[in-house]
């Protein structure tokens, strides 16, 4: 039997979890979650929470969404797993349906794997194989995942461990609030940095550049207008590929578009998808142009669980729900309203230095001083804990843990927004 008590779970975790797993626990007093439905979670004592984190963005269309659960249940009962060595129609359908969501023009092909970092790792290998170049560019405050290769393109020291591969130049992120070129500097000076870096820190020829269309863990940093297209241009001029990490910003989350990169009209060479693609089922995909994937076939590459039909059945159901339930449109409308309410909070509480985001990818950044913009980690932690009392689950993010990130299941409603705004207002008002 399962022991649902907090104490029992704490004791087992303390005894049997590795140190890193125990470190990444957000709350002072942990919560045991027992049930989820759409944008809500319930703990073991049946208290209801609004989930503004979506279990770290992977719950795209709602916790235990019935359409997704039914699809996965039916597939698991028929044939839980079938590797890509054999033929199965479900992953093949999903590949077709994913390709249909992408810009017209290229012949898109899909490689399935199990997690975002695995997909990033593969995207890096594809870029290096296709171009014959080694050097990659990535951004400061980027987060691309825990495999050794994904760590090497992650621009936050706290996530980088010994033993990462090299040949990566990390360059300044075009943060319009606190970037190195100051507030609202636009894309231009950061695009110059790409050129300068290629000329100084690489062989002059590069394999590519990885960009989150909206940096997630880095604290919701949206690429400014012209940056993604400008970066693609410069990287291609040096022989490289433009790799869009859509792990957080994809599947309609930015509201205006299905894919974050569409905001800038750029067509990436490689697109990395994970998290929201499976609504909680472990699934990821590297989508690329046919000719770019081709040279990889000179050698074998195979993920045992890649294209697992149970997860792919969930993935197909996610795309169906996104279409049928107008999920992207909801992200746009509800996200715009939530951002408006965050702006009201900013004018009322001086601890808030900035509010920002697109669709249902939003953030509040806390500073000690509006001029120096010194990050305020303590206030962020206090507001975060106070929100928990209002039964709101958020995330402390950013390189300084001074950003509250909101990336809820995209079924969040306008009524929820009222509750969220009131809860946040209470939390800020209660600060000493
Ligand atoms: N890219 C981005 C933008 C992410 O946010 C994450 C996960 N937080 C990853 C890649 C890695 O994904 P995973 O945890 O599934 O390996």
C-alpha cells in the first residue's frame, strides 16, 4: 500500500533519494499532491490549489485531461510499447500531425525521444554532423537540460557540472530589462555580439546556435523583435544552423502563435519539442528539415523508448485538444488579462521591478532597488511561500531566484486570474 502521509514521504525521500533530488524542493513545508484535474491540484488532505507551474510546464492542456488519459490508457492496454524497429501507426501519425503545425516550405522530419535534454543533445549532434563544424553558440540564462551536452549550452552556472563537452560559446542574452546593454536596447547590440563571438571565440565556422524563443527557467525572457531572425541570418552566414528550443514556449503557450519562433517570422533549421507535447507523458521530438537529418543516417541512432506508442497516443490527443478546445486562443486571452493584473500589482508594490511575458508564459521580477535592479531573492521566496498559503503554486526562477514564473496549464480561466491576482496582492501586502 502507498503511505500518503507527508512525514512518511519525507522520511523515504531523505533516506533513499540522491542528494540532487532532495535539493530541488521548492517549499519550506512540502506538499504531497494526490490528484490533478485541468488547472487544479489537490493535496493529500484534499486542499485545492491553482497550478501556475503546470508541473514545470509539461502540463499543457490540463492535469489528467480526460481525452489524453483515455488515449494513453487505450494504447497502453493494446500494446504499451513498440520500438521504431517495428512499424506502428500511432507515432507515424503523430510525426505527420506535428509536421502539419510547422511553417509551410521545408519537408519536416521527426525524431522522437523521451525528454527535452535528450532532444537538445540530439539536436546538437545533428547540427555538428550536418555542418561538419563543432562550435555552438548559446545564450546566458538559457536552460537546455541536464544531460552533459545540454548542460554545456545551459548558461546558468548552478546547472553546469564537471565533465561537460566543450566547443560552446555562451553569449549575452537580449534581456530587455536587465541585459548588458541596458533597458529596452532592442536586438541590434546583441546581434553584434553574435558576430563578434563568431569572429573571436570560434573557428569562424559554427555548427549552430540554440535559442529558447522565450527563455523559461531563465526568468521569462522573450527574444526581442528581430533577434531570432537576425541570429539565424548571422549563424547561417558562418555555416551553422538555427536551433529553436520550444520546450517551454511551444504548443500555443505564447498565445499569438503555435510556436514561439513564429513571432519573428524565422523558420528554424531544427526545432526541439518536449514537455507540453505529452501533457505529462515522457515524450520529446527533434524536428528538422529532411536534408539536415540525412547525414545522421550514416550511423545508428536509436532510443529504446523513443516513439513509444502510449506516449505518442497522448501526444496526438494533446494536438487534438489544442485544436478542439482553442487552447492557444485561451492562452492569448487569459494571458493578456493576467499580465494586465500583474501590471496593476507592479504599480502598487515597490518590490516588483518588472512584469513581462507572452500568453501564458509570465513573470514578476523582484528587485531591492528600481535603479540598481539588485535581485531580491528574499522577497521572492517570501511571496512564493505566502502564495502557497493562498493555494497558488508558482515557481522561483531566474539565475538569482528573484523571478516568480507562471506557466500554468493553458486551460487557466479568467475566474482563476481573479484568484491569482488577489492571492498575489495579499502576498505582497503581507510583506513586513
Ligand atoms: N529546454 C528547456 C527550455 C527546458 O525548460 C527544459 C526543462 N526545464 C529542457 C530543455 C530539458 O527538458 P527535460 O527536463 O525534459 O530534459
